[in-house]
C-alpha cells in the first residue's frame, strides 16, 4: 500500500509526464499519441515506474516507440526535473513500461462476443 506522499508524487508525475509527451516531445515522437496511464513509485521515492499506452499514427510499432521513449529517458527526466524541482528534492529515475490493459480488455470483449 502506498503512502499519501507516494500517491501525491505519482499523480504529479503522471500529470507532468503526460503534458511533456503532449507538448514538448512532439518533434521527437512524431504524431504518435502517448498517454501516461499509471505511475508507481518505490517507497524511497528513487524509482518511478511509468506505464504508457501508445497509439501509433503513421508507421512503426509500439515496441519501436517504447524503445525510442527509453532512449530519451535522460531528456524526459531533465524536463520533469525542471517542472518539479521545487516540490521534489530528488527527481526519481524513470522506467517506462507498455500498458497493455486496453488490448487485454479488447481481447476479452472479442472472446465474449464469439
């Protein structure tokens, strides 16, 4: 169970990362839609696990886009630090994971319709 402080930081990171993907990183990731669905942070606030949902517009696969996000992790962490520098003493290390819960739900619905 997460503490109140962890929940507050998770919400803050989720909101800021969504804004960074939407506004600041558009030239890097192109027209792909990147949504931050969930953030989990370790009890010592050193690692933030960020789950993203990806919608591809144009070419490429989700795995390629996730690899591109992971390549740009230092830049994303820097941008997050510029936004949250006054609220967090140490900006957590960012780990990105693909959130496939929507694909799982669609698969369950498709199976139920059969």
